[in-house]
């Protein structure tokens, strides 16, 4: 029996957190599952819900909203130091796990010793695939295909649809570059090797960076569609759409500068930076013209 430590970051969404925790404690698994909730200084009743309804949860109270990477790291540091955990899972508070999802993911890692991280099939509320759950790294070429719209025009193309792997069958197990921080399981030993989440990223991008570092140590990363988790995507970020948009595009800049800028010629770097800024302005302007209920990040 393995030990899985699930870390859920929460900020002002006690309603979603309650549903997420209920789905976790209804999980069917022979493995030991420990659940951690890191609350990023919520002003709603999130903490009270956890203390009253889920006393078995290990609650970590952050004194401020320090972001996704920093908040998750508060629990990850304790888990890594404890030395009893075999696997850690990042899970969004706006998710609902199928009863066998966690068991399937842990068992997969047990059976595949060269795989450092595995992620489930994430389904949106309408039943469609959350495209972020299996991705390629946003190299300059891949980023160009995405920002220029070629990926949407030719989703079945192995070249242009590379970022979200839209040319692949979502029901087939696939080795990928990156998973999404909304739901991914990583060997605790790999976390010790590759390090914690990079707190330079406030929100968005830290999962791509983590996967990049995990792969740099020679570990494989796999998408396993047999495990299914439902995702109420952007439930929190749409409440603060403008700051979330800024964080989204800031993460793109940070990732490019950290991993690609030094080996990319200056004119291309300039075009990438200009493209990110242009997309950010477009997203900000478009959202300001929308009703609040329809605002979104990406």
C-alpha cells in the first residue's frame, strides 16, 4: 500500500472545496490517501467548512494570498520532509474526482518506474476535454502556432496542434511534455530531485516549469485517460479576471525567459515578447467589454 498526499490550494471558494473534498473521501483505493488544504487567506467560510466538516484534513493557513506555487509549497515542504509519502498530487479545489481516479494514477506510477508524473483525463462541465491536461512545452515555434491562431485553424495537424496535442485521441495513453497543476500526481522522490514549484510564478506556468524540470532529470511524464477528474475550470480566476489575465501572460514571459530566451536569437525573442504583450492587451480589452459573468482568462 502506497501513501498519496493530495494538496488542494483554496482561495475564497468554500463551496467548491466542500464538493471536491467529498469526492476525494468517496474515493475507492487500497492506498492511503492524506488530504491537505492550503488556504490562501480566504475571507469566506472556507476554513470553517474544513474544520467543521472535514476534521481529517490537514489544514495549512497561509497568512496571505501568496499565489499558487507559494501556497502549494507550504504543504509540499512538509510532505517532502516527512519521508513517509510515496506520491504527491496537486489538485484544484474546482475538481471532482471519479471514485477510482486516484487509485488508477497511483497504481500507474507503481507499475511504471521510469514515469515521474502522471495526469488524468480532465473533463469540463460540458463533458469536453480540458485541453490543458496534456501539453507540449511552449517552445518558440509551438508558441507561434498557438498565438497566431494556426493551432485553432488546424487542430488535427501534428505540427500546428502540438501544444494541446489536439491531433491525438483523448482516450489513448500518451507520453507528454507537461500536465496541468489542476490534477497531477508526482513521485515524492522526484519532487526532492527536481525541487518544489518555482515561486517566481504567481499563478499559471508553474506546472509547465515543474514538468520541464522533471523531464530534465530524465523522468517520463504520461497522460492516463483511464483516470477521470471533472474540472469546473476558471471558477476562481473569473471572479478576478483582470489580475488573472495579467498573471497568465506574466507566466508566459517568465517561462520563455527562463528556458528558451538564452538559446533564441534576439529578433525572435523580441517578437515573442511583443506577441505576448499584444495578446495580453487584446485579452484585457476584450474582457472589459464583456459582462462580468462571461469574463475569462485564456
